[in-house]
């Protein structure tokens, strides 16, 4: 099933629609109207609410319908098309604890943290991404008000720019969770403080949220993150948004973020910036990291040595499993590679490797030398990125050790720094 939102100039990968555009729209099945859209049933997730059902009313006293979002094939030209087997299985009313978007949010007051009225919600913005329909903003602006009054043509004349439209958008990230188990919601919509919850959001999900926000909201939210969370999130954001965020931060903040990354990750981030800005930032980065990052950016990345990290778990062969297990959180803190334990001697000669799963299943009193894999698949300091990518593809490892001519462990290269980043040249 391919959902399609044909609204304005929205991009195919990130299409938007306003709730006012589709309320009371005909819902069609096989070119036949089966009802009109009365509301959307949403579920609040860790990111932004997701539409799960269409609440469809029917004429002549026929029962209402609850149609899953997965059954929608298109929303275009103020018409909704669905594919269902029969109407009967979908005849239902929303559950008592269902959150109805129009009923709960539209025309409600937005209050600040001191319970002061801020604005009225005139409309709600939704976005289609990866075949899912998300609620991203409440619209309290003048354009939304004109739309609700049926004066859309006038709104386009008075406020032709996108900047004007975004003027009074409030991201859903700033909205407190909506009440449930109370039937129809008659209260007000309240803003919330985000700092307490941002740290709990996975970097991949947080990156998706930041990409939805406007510039000012994005920078404010990103600036509130701690360095580690910010670094992890920055790596997941698309290049154009990376550039937008980095250009808005102080050089000192950017340097702190880069120093928390592996050289490959730092190079991937810096690759979106102009050449002069990159060199100015690298001048303040840890010299060893800067040298590796610069080597990558200058297309010397064919050698895997530029991608290695020394932030790994390594122990002597006589270390017991119990010692590593009991204090694993402390051992793993600030490490870039934590899924493998590397066993080395006093000269850092690589003796073996242990997968974290094997470590957790091993006898507590066993020394690491008894459970390690001695036949280690590794790369040399002269190995190329092409060789590394072939090795990753062949063995499906999540990281590979890199050793010198004396088999001493000089570092480890993570999978993603070879296979997932945009700056490598393996064509």
C-alpha cells in the first residue's frame, strides 16, 4: 500500500496536511462514498503522536466506522481513499480512552507553564513519513484562523510566504501528554518543559523530531542536550540539517561534540561544512583526532588506520569473567566499541576476542583466555577501506581490530564508520 498526500508543494518524502483540510472530507471505497471523516484517533509515542484510525461518520443512521490508517491509500484533493474488505468489520465507535485529535485539541486554549493563555489552536499539522502519519504541530496563527473561517484564498493573498505560515506553529514536542480515560476532553492544551524528557529519547528518534522542527526550535532543543547525546543525535541527522545546526552553534560547542566522536563520524559531520569553516574548527580539535579527520576529508581515507578508535574494552588474558561482568558499566563508559572484549598482553599484542554475548554466558570464575576466540579476523594498518568493507560483508562483524606488523592492537574500526557513512569512497 502506498499512501499519498497531495497537498501544496510538499515533498514526496515529507508530505504535510492540515487537519482542517480533511475534516468532513468524503471517505471513498471503490469510487463510492462510504462516509465522511469526523476525526482522527491518535496514539502518543515517545516522539510525536501517530494516527492509528480514521473515525468516519455515515448518513441515515448507519453505524460509524473506525478504519485503520494502514487501509488508507491516498489523501488528495480533500478526499480520502481506503481499501477494505467490507464495511461490517469496521463498524465501531472510538474506545473511551481513545484520543480524538479534533475533539481533544482543536479550538482549545494553549496555556504556558504558569497557566497563562498563549493562543487558540485553530489547526493541526500532520506529516506523512515512511507511510506513517504523524502529528507534528498545533497551529495558532492567523493563516490557520482564516482557513477555519473558509477564507483560504484570502490567507494565500495576505500571507504568501512559508515563513508567515510557520509564525505561530507550536511543535507537539512542547505539548504535555493529553489526558485519557475521561471521554471527550474539555480542558486546555498545556505546554511542557522538555529538558527532563529529551535525555530519554533515542538519538535516531530525536533526529527525526529535530528534522521536523523549524530552525529556532531545532537549535534550542539541540543546545539543551548533553555532549554525548548531542553527538550521537548529530550523526543521525540528514546533512542539510546538520549544516543548519552546526552553523548555529559556537565553535567551542562544535569542538566538544567532535571530540566525543570517532574520527570517521567527525569527518562525516564536517563534510557538510564549507572548507574554511572545517579547517577553523579542526584547529581547535584534539590534535590527534584532527589529524585523522583531516586525512579522511582530504581523501586519504583509503587506509583504515584513519578510522580506528582506541576507546575499546581490552583486558589481560588472566582477567576473570566475573571482574569484567561485575563492573561492566564502568568499563564500558565513554567507549566507542562495547560489543567486543579484546584480550591483549602487556605489549598490547592481540591474543583473542570475546563477543559480549559469550562473556555474559561464561562461567564467572573462568579467565578470559579460556573463552576467547584466538583465531581473530583483523585488519592491518595498511588495509584499505575496500578491504575493510569486504571483510565486514563477509563475516558480518560489528567492529574489526586493526593490528600492526607485530600483531599489536592499534585500534578498532566500527562497522558504521566504513559501511554507513557518506564520505567513504568504495565505488
